[in-house]
């Protein structure tokens, strides 16, 4: 009898964990499906961007000298990779960029990693707040006909806001002006690709 109990508990635990994973997978697929409707990227490109980010994370966390000594974020949008954060030396900064540039499907790398000690948790929390406020500000932007704020990818690092997306020329200036007025934003870096 004790053997059965010892076997049943791990089996139930495994089933509940797998069920949770399935729910997460379905939820992610549903969210991705909603994003695809509004996104100007193809479905294939959205999936490629997610794959690029996962491969970048594998590299960033899989190499001890990078994981231990740096704070780096990798964001892919339309197969363009944005690297932000901090590395203690120029050689480590370049090493990270060179490694991630080799990921299949990456068309270009914007290496915005600062040569500095990794930022504090307080600084990162502040950046998260800036990103949230910037997203809300874009939802209030109604001066552009047909503009969808979910088409702008916002990344904040040390008070600098990086903007990615596929935008029409007439959308860029109002978006940038809106983001510049958000509290805590020190600088805005435009990395948009202009579409017709």
C-alpha cells in the first residue's frame, strides 16, 4: 500500500504540471493569435522573432562569463536584434554582440549595451514603470488615423526608451513626441523601419 501512495502522488503532480504547461502553451498561442491580427509583421516573422529571443536567452544564460558579469536584454523585432543593458568591458560587450549576430534569421544587430556595471534592481524597476507608462501614453494617442499602438515595441533601459516597429512616416513624429513627454524618459532612440 505505501508503494501505491508513493507512486500516485508523483503521477498526479506530473499530470497537474503538464496540464499547467498545456494551459500556458494554449494561452501563449491565443495571445500570439491576437497580436498577429494587429501586427504588420507576417506570422512567420513573429515566430522567428520569438525564436531569436529564445536563442539569445540561451546564449546569455548559458555562458558563465556573460551570465555572471552582465545584465543584457535581447529584443527581436522584424529580425532586427536590439541589445540593451550593461557589460563591464568593451571586449565582453563585443563578444555578446558577435555571438548573438550568428543566430539564424538575424538581419541586423543594434548593440546598445553600455560598458558599465550591471544596473540595480531599482533601476530596472524604474525602467519597467517607464515602459508601462509609455505604452499607456500611446493608447491615448488618437491624432493618427488608423494608428494601432500595439505596433510599437517599447524597450526601456536606464531611462532611455528604444522604439521598434514597422511604421508609416506620418506615425513616427507623433509617437516619438508622445514618448518624450512620459515621466522618467531621458532619451528616445528611434529604431523604426518605415513602410509605405
